[in-house]
C-alpha cells in the first residue's frame, strides 16, 4: 500500500490561530465571532477517481502511485480522512451582483487540512461538493459532474498558462445523483455528482473580511487581517496601521495583474462577486466561466447575468476595481477610517492594470511599447477590428507569429486569419484588417529584435490551446457516457498550451457550429 502523507505534514494554522464556531452540527446558521466551523464531509455511495493531476501531486510531495490506492479515492471523495486532517468550513460574506448578501461561507467546500509541501510552502486541500456545512443555507452541499469537470480542467489549464489560480488535484465521481435545475426553468433533474479536491496556499476571499466588518466585529477583522499578513504577506511587516494599508494596496495590485492576465487570454470569470475574489490574487471559484471564441467585449457566459452583463468580458477590469473598493471599505476600521488609504489602493489598481494590460497586449503583438510610437492607437484600432469582425481571439493572436516573419507586409488578409473568422469577412473588414496588419508589421520592424525572435516570443504568450467551452462540454458528454478519456486528454494537452502539439490540432480549432448556442458551450448558469 502506498503511504499517505504522514500526520506531521498537516498543519492547523487556520484552526489554531483564528476563532472557531463552538457548534459542530452541519445545520445552517448564522455564525458570529468565528472564522470557521468544524464539519465532517458526508460520505458518498461509491467514490471513484475519474482524473488526477500528477503534476500537482508531485508538487505536493504525494507518493507516486498514491492515486491507484482505493483509500485515496475514499479520502478525495469525503469518505475517509488521512491522519492529521481536521476538516472545517470557512465563514465569509460577500457582495453578489452588486448587492451585500450577508453571510455566505463555504456551503459546499470543506478544507481537509493544510499540507506542508516539500518546498516548505503550505497547501490547503479542499473538497468541493463534499456535503452540507453550517453555511449551506438551502443548498445540498454537493456539486455535479459537469461543473466539477470544468473546475478540474480549467484550474490546471490556467496554471499552465501562467495565470495565478487555485489548483485541482483530483476529480472523484461520487456514485450519487444530485438534483439540479440547470437553467432555473422548472426542469430539475438528477445528474451524476462529483467532488474536486482544490488546492491553494489559502482560499481567503474579500468576503472573509467584509463579513466581520459589516457586523462591526473589529476584533475578528483584525485577527483575520493580522493572520493574513503573518502568513501570506510577511514582506509587508508587523501588523499595524501601515501594514494594513500596504496589504490593501498589495491585494489591489495583485487583483489588477490577475485581471489584466484574464483579458490577455480571453478568460471570462462569470461571477466576480466579492466572495469569489481571492485575497492572494488567484483565480478562484470556477463556475459559469467561459473563454472568448469570437472577440466580444460584451460577452458573458453566465445566463444569470445575461440581462445586466455586469461580469461581461470588457467589464472585468472595472469590476475588479469595484471589488477592491468593497475590500477597502471593509478594512477602514483598521486604518482609523482614513479614506485616503482606499483611494491610494484604487489608484494603485488603476496604474497596475493599465501597465500590465498594455505590457501583455504589447507582448502578444511582439512589441515593446515605446513613447515615440503611436502604440496606444494601434491597439485601440485592433480592438475595434476584432470586435467588428468577431474573429476567434485565440486563433487570431496565435496566427500573428507567422505573419511577423513574412518578408513583406501582407497585401491581403492571410488565410489563417480568414479561417479564424466566424462569418465570412466582407470587403470593408478585409481592407481594414490588411491596413491594420501592414501598420503593425512595419511597426515590428522598429523593434530591436529580428522577426524570427519576435515570433518565438509571441508564441510563448499567445496560447495555441485554451479550454474552450465546447471542448469542456465534449469531455462532459463523454464522461456522462462513462468515459473519462477526454478529460484526461484535455488535462495533458492543456498542460502545454504554448506548444504546437500538431497531433492535437483538433483541440485548437475554432468553435464548431453545433456549439454556438448549445448549453454548456455558450451559456451556463450558476446552478452547478
Ligand atoms: P458560488 O456562486 O458558487 O460562489 O456560491 C455562492 C455561495 O453559495 C457560496 O456560499 C457557496 O458555498 C454557496 N453554494 C453554492 N452552491 C451550493 C450548494 N449546492 N450547496 C450549498 N451551498 C452552495
Ligand atoms: Mg463562491
């Protein structure tokens, strides 16, 4: 039998250093004055490992072959614990769709323990869908297979793209059915249930701080912020007023950097409520997220947000700022109500976002933006053209490395770019596209590096593979049919998103027609 990690490798900082809820029943309740509630995962009928991230397991220092042991599926499915694990659910609140929602908390996530990694860092292991907690409100604490596949695959794909994110170790089928009304239209039906084991240095969200602050519980707020500084931002110094201000600023900057990265790869989170914004600047809570196929700043994958479009692609940077403002307000009691602290953090967010977004998009074009050039206009004109033609974002940027090495500026729209359009480009689109490409191609000649080098650098930032919605949906359909092979294939291919991998060209294709309006491919609900 392959040994699980020894008990000494599990730590209990969250449990030992933050106040807990004395009650232990999983019954829904208001939890006041506490950052967590103890809870045991609820056993499932037949835990079965469907997919496993060997890369993450190695980083965590788990023994090779551990995943083959049936007792591992039992632990990752919530039916057993390894020695040293002491599970709990975290207490937090949040602003949902612009409105204060009060206490939310881990309604279906349970932290099993804090594992010390071989590199010394701590990784929290958290099961999502492991049964009810004190925070489940009217929910069942479960997750369905389709949303679990999406979270499992996207977590690992984002990591491979270099985007800060929570990770996913495992995907376990529970053998139980979960009833969901997928589109809130009265058509509730049973679906297979699943559990993902998520992994992160911390799952702390903006909402963890907002809740005690909204309740006037400054003591808990301070304990939590001091804890955060001590373990996650030690470089900001001893907890005190200056460190609190520096923390807000650091979180603002991390959030801005994260969202600039999302924009650059066409990732739309879908539910940027403050309970889904990580204090560490990680992508967290993969729900109705989506990837941009045809470039559209107004697109949102989330049907719950279809009318308002609050969390649409082009709104993400502004929403990030709005969320930092809510965090800033929550921390005000710790900085003597000094609004200037919040204003400085918001200014830092703006500066960081525009710097990072510019840098990332410049790199996508093989450019180092410089003062003597009209690079801002070049980028704005590109966005206008992308939005008007609705071309595939990923394919368009990836195709540019082939254009940059051409001996002359293009005189017609390159075939790869025509092929990346979802509708035949008309004469105007073609003329505007060629004229933009010519401007850009000439501009690349004023870079200090030769075109061949630019092409290599561009292919390192313009992914060939992203977890397109329809790809995830194909893997989901196959899994519902009993095969997890497509999940395994996507996990492997998405682990090398910048490599050409010609044998997997079918996974780099633009969205097929059948997927355009299919649920799961273009529209997703929060109900998962
Ligand atoms: P989300 O939109 O997934 O970030 O969830 C928002 C809140 O609803 C969080 O407090 C979740 O824990 C809770 N929640 C979502 N789904 C369930 C469920 N099936 N059972 C219990 N709580 C849930
Ligand atoms: Mg959430």
